[in-house]
């Protein structure tokens, strides 16, 4: 365990020992071989030790925060490179997808596929459909959240755009055509 705590973290580039104890620990081998105090290490009274420890911890935490924010920005930039923005309009048909990595802009009446997150017992998840649909976007709540109609009964759900996929196809259910005509 002491080896793990002495290894610099990838995100903070500091060791857990330094962040928690304010110093690096010495291993038993180092203690037995060292006859004198390490250079710069001086015996101090408890009051001074507490003040110095507080300063060392604050400095270590400050450095760790800088490294974490830089690392977070690097991860965000990498994620943003992979994101695709798709523009959707009302009455567009789309698929609703589980854990899709594509972002899109949908509008009312776009046809979409909907991510099927409910799994039926007794059936292998591999055999269950990944998408449900086509579904109809009935309301645009904001740029990333939409209300979709799942079926002719009018079952509606509010869905994040990450779980939608555009529907491209000729076979449109009759209920969708009826809803589109009623709204026009």
C-alpha cells in the first residue's frame, strides 16, 4: 500500500502521501541506511511544525488543483473532438439510441429512434432491440432535451438528444402521418 501512496497520480502529478501528509514518506530501507537527518530536515517545535505543515499542504493542494483543471480541460477538448452536432427539425424521424455519442439538434415533428433502456427478463440483452421507433419529436424543451411520442396511444417521454438517432426511411407509421396532419 505504501508503494501505491508513493506513486505520483496521473491527474495531479503528485503522490497521495504529499497531498495527505504534506511530505513524502521514507521507507524502512531508507530509514535504516540513513544515519543523519536528510538535508533540509530540521527538528522543530510542534507549533512551527503545524504552521509549516499547513503551508506545505496548501501549496501541494494548489499545485494539484492547477494540474487537475489542466487535465480536465484536456479531457474536455478530447471529448469535444468526438462530438457530432446534427440539426433536426419538426416531423423529422429519428431513432432513440442507447449511449450514442452523437449529439444533434432536433426540432418538433422530427422522426427519431429512441434508446431502449428497459430490458425484458428472460431475453438476452443482445437479442433485444437497441432502438425503439420510429418516434416523433413533439416538443423541443431546449437544445438538448426533447419530448417524443413513442406510439399511437400518445405515450410521451422527455429524452436527452444523446439518446436519439435520426430516422431515415420510407416506412412511416400511420399514426405519425395523422399527428403531422393534425398539427399542420
